[in-house]
């Protein structure tokens, strides 16, 4: 199997973002569209019809504009690959796109990955500008609204200019926030840099929200709320990373838990679920080797679809994610954030020695932070 096919197989196996559907694959990266994206097509079409403009052209502009957004996200993905970071998927939302990276490195790597997206838009804007000059077509800046009162090429030119300006706002989760954090981290360290960048982002978000309310611009207020939440989430994530620094999977794993055999029934699994606080069940074969894992969601789905007499073998997740006891918790956290609903099994010398869920890792972080005070 070629390297590209291996990447495509791995990407296809990654859990997809909820409420999204795949429309293609490029460079081994699944491209997905969130269902709410369809609303923006409907909104632009209705707005064009209400103002007696060409509806197909308005929809074509939206599709072309989001093509530029998609290339922006591929800029991040390609640069991330140069630093050994894989991209699990790219998802398009009504307010933009997200390249879902497996991890985000710090320092110069984060700086270059963050700048790669806007750099793509700079290149696209330059191409459109050169095309307009070559054709002798006005650039559209003199128009009151270049997105509405100009041709498609002018619209795409100013769309890319807007994407650069918007994404370089120094606030999470925009690229500008990551650029600011990366520059600060070079001299202040990752944790302090994140605190400062998150605070600046929240101040900017507050300005957006207040300005949006005063001007009755609810979209601006929504963007401000989005930025505020993004800054808060980034700070929370950095706090978690600091709390688990230097710790291993062996320190955080659950060691007392029930296991199932492949021939056990879902009825038996349901009894264990109700009799304990355990939600996920490792599945061991007759030689006590890991055969799979039965997460709570699969158990409930199997009960509803096939009934309590169905065997665990028919429903369980085969080839579950495994880590060694000495695996750093920072790596464990990245893997669990990829799919919080599925546990990681801790295996040593082929034997199951523990299990880590997103919930028990969160408990470990709380305890670690209290001890560190």
C-alpha cells in the first residue's frame, strides 16, 4: 500500500466531527462540510433574490469564497505536516473552516503553521489582483460594497484580503492569536504566553460584543462571543497541559475495572453498566489478550438495534487505541481529545494493566493541580 493510501486509510478511521458529511479527500485529508454550512447557501440565495440579483451567481461566489477558505486550511495542514503533525480532517462551517490537527506544537513550529493559512490568502489575493490588472478591470475598491457591486474576481480578491485581516486579529482561535502566543512563548514560555494571548483575545472579544450591541450588529457580537469562548478554551487546554507535564499513563490509569469476553452478551454488559460507575469495558480473549473494547455508546446502540442476547464480539470496537504505561500524559490527552467517548487501554508486554478515560484523566488533572498549589 502506498504512503498516500495509508494516510487516507488512517484519516478515514479517525472519528468525524459530528453533524458533518465528507465530500472528498485531498492529500489524504478528509474534507467535510458541517450541515449548518447549507444555511449560508440558502441565506445568500434568498438575499440575492430579495434584491433582484443573480441567484446562481451569488451561490457561485459563496462556493468560490469557501474554496479559498479550504485552501487556507490546507496551508495550515501542509505546513503542519512538515513538522510531523497530521491533520485528521478539514471541516467547513458557516463562519469559516477548521483544520483538525492531531497536536499543536509550540514555538517556531506553531508560528509557521499559524502563518501558513493567511499566506495562502495573500497569494490568492495577489493572483486575483494581477489578473484584474492584466485584463484592465477595476479592482472594485471604489465600490461602496465590493462584495456586492463588483464582478466575481473582484469579490474574491477582497474576500481574500478580508480573510487575511480577520484571521490575523491577535485573538484565539484565529491565527493571529496563535502567532501572538508563539512570539511571546519564545521569550516568556508557553504557559505565560498563553495567559497573555488569551487575555488580549478576551479584551478584543469584549470590544466586539459591546460594539455589536451598540451598533445593533448582532453578527459582530456573535463573532465577539465566539472569540471569547475560543480564548477561554485555549487557556483551559494550556492549564491541563501544564498540570500533566512530567506525568505518565501509569500514574493516571484506572486499575480496578470489569472486563468482558467476546462471547458475553450485551445483557451481561448492561448488568455491569448498571451495577457500577464503569461506562467502558475492555474485552479480553481466552488468553487474556486485548480483543477490543465496548464503549457505553456502542453498548446502548447494540441493545437498541440487536437486543440483549447479541454477543459483545458483534458490537465491540476492534483494535482499540493502546498506550504503554510510560507514555507521557500529554500524548494521552491528545489522543483522548480526538475521541473523548472511547477509552485508551494501557498495555504492557501484551497484558492489559489499566485503562484511561477522558473523565478519569480530568479527575487526575484536578488532583494534580491541587497538589501543585
